[in-house]
C-alpha cells in the first residue's frame, strides 16, 4: 500500500515538471519574437504613443522652463481701532478712574546707574536710535535680540563726556536692520552698569500705519502745579497711549519736553516712564528745551536725543540742533528747529532738500514747535511772522500738514493757501473730509501734562479751536489716500476733534 502511493506521487511530480519546462520554452520563443521589430516597454516608464493612457498613471510632460507662480501681494494688516470713545456720565467717569500712572509694572530706569534713556525713530522704519546717560566713561552698548528666538546683537555707542551734567557721559547708538512686526528685547549700558531689559515691537514698514502726537509736557512747570503733578500727568498720558494705541509706530512730542533746559530733575521727570522705553520718540526743539536766546542754543537738546538725518540748517551758533527728517512708509516727516536765531525762511532750503531726496512721498508733514496761526492772544503777534514764510514754503513744496505746539490750546485751521487765505470750498465740521485739498492744514495741539491752560482768542484762520482744560493727544492714521486726525481728551477718552485729508489722485 505504501509503495503504490509512492508511485503516484512520483508520477504527479513528473507531470508538473514537464509542464513547467513547456511553459518556459514557449515564453522564450514568444519573447524572441517580440524583440525583433520593437524593443520591450518596461512597465512603469513611458507608454507607447498609440496606446491609450492609463488614467491611474500620470503621464510625464516635456520639461519646460516656467516662471515660478507669483506670490500673492502681502496685504497690510488692518489698523486696530482704539477703544470706542466714552459716552455718558458713567463711561466718562470710568475712563477717568482708569487714567492712572504706571511706575510698577516693570523696573524703572532709576533703579540703575543709567538715566535719560530714550529710543528715537530712525531715518527709516527699520531703524531705531538709542540715547542715554551713564556715570561710566566706558564705551556704551545696546544688547538686543528677538524675543521669539535669534542671535543676540551688540551695538557699540558713541560715548562722550557730558558738558551739561558733570560726571556723566552721553551715549548714542543706531540700530539698523530691524524686522517688521517683530518684538525685540534690549538693554543699554556697559560693564559698570546696565539698564533693566525692556521690549518694543516694530510695526508694519509699508502700507497703512498710525502715529501719535503730543506736545508741551513741559515737566517742572510749577507756575500753577507742583512738579510731581506734571510728571504724573505725563505718565498717565504715556500709559494710556501705549495701552489704547499699541499699533502706533512712534510718538511725536512737539517741543517743550521740560520747563527748565538745565534742570536734571525736569529731564528725569520727562524720561523716566515705562511707556517711553517701548515706543520710539520723535522730539522737537521747544523754547524751553534750549537756551535759545542768551547763549545761542547750547548742548542740552543734542546730548539727550539722537535724531536721524540732522542738518546744519536750523542750528544756533552754539549748538548742533539742526532740522532733521525721516521717512516712514509713504510719509516724509520734516522736523524744524524754529528756536534758531536765524530768520524763519532759512528752513526752506532744508525742506526743499528733504523733498528732493524723497520725490515719491505721498504725504509731506512738517513738525515744529511754534504755530503759524496761534489762538493765544499773547503769542499771535510773535507767531504771525511764521505765516507768510511757511505758507509760501508749504504751497511751493506741496506740504499737506503742519503740526505744532506751544499754545497749550487746540487749533485746527481751514485749508490755507500761499497768501495765508482760508479756502472756503471744504467742509470744516469735525468729522468731515477735505477731498484733494489745494493747500495746507495747520493743527496746534494742546498740553500733554495739563500745565498752564492758556485762554483762547479768536483767530481768523481757525475753524476749530478751544481750551478743553485737560490733557490731549492726537492719533494720525495714514493710508495711501487719507490722513485721518483724531484728537482725544486723554482723561475721559472722548473725541475732541476729528478731520480727514483725502487724495483721490496722486
């Protein structure tokens, strides 16, 4: 029985082997026949041109040189709106209750040997200038890094012995190559002492942006207030600006930072505020900031600020506080030192030069301390000398907006022409828009510390003027086609005035 099963197994195996040999021989014969006219097509490579393409296999295309797809144009981020203005007694009182100082949320500079730290807007959006005083003559440095990660940069400063405060040295350092919409941490000093570490965030460098305008903090003006009152009021304004307008690219202060140009306590009171270490400052020379009448200027302003593109035009004989300009987005800002002893028309050459370097600027703004159209009676004769000079310059060089301080009161003029005449074809009500203005708008801001509320006198050019007897600041929102000016009563956060310049053609 076992032998019979073995014979069967042998027979089946033999049959299978014979069949495999036959299949193999047939395959070789078929393969040789296929190779004669046409080479074989390897599966997975290109298909025969006459064959129908397999829908599951991507047919390779002939290589072509193609332009990479265009990247979408970056869209400017919408400018955040400040909190809605207070309305109604309860909201107004709530805003006044929240209008407070901030001396404790971070270490103040006065906890270190460093003082008078200020961060100025540089010549372009990606530049910031630092200025500070140190009791050490060792070379100062700025140590800076991106908070989100990145290499630490160390920027050396120019360190010079101060001529205004014995035993101190002033330091100037320029930081360039900043990235937009980026948060940086920094400290300043040297091996003998450092400031606390502070942070600032850059804004978008092109497209829409905003900035803030104040004036006449005049710290130390004790004619009607104790010095600490002006210090605290200024701190409240800076604190509200940084909280309510965090999108602002920089803060303009239109002069009279201090009441006494040679008083260290006054400077300490102006600089030592946390908000000023987080936002670039644009300072203007006021009549209280230098000894502009007796000694022809002096070094007080220059030692405490580091401004870009400084000119020798606008200097007095004993200082280097000339006019300067900077560019941010589509706006050319020109800062004039009208405390010079030289005639006012000396500034025309500077403005012409700055406009020549920036022919593509959509908007041109002049920042200066003295108003051309004052609403304070005792200043009207003195300021009237500015009117013809600046009207001529503004008309010939296409100046859109002229911002000034000094009055401690508010004035917005009509659109003014070269002959100092008001142009009547525009709506001047608060909230209105002047479309394609054929002249220049002049605005004088109030005081940022509440000192000396000057009474207001009629002014033929003014369409909005007043003495709100509280601290004010102006927000300016910029687009390619509009400049929107909104002035706030800072304590109650009410809109005091609003006006827009619009260009429908460039």
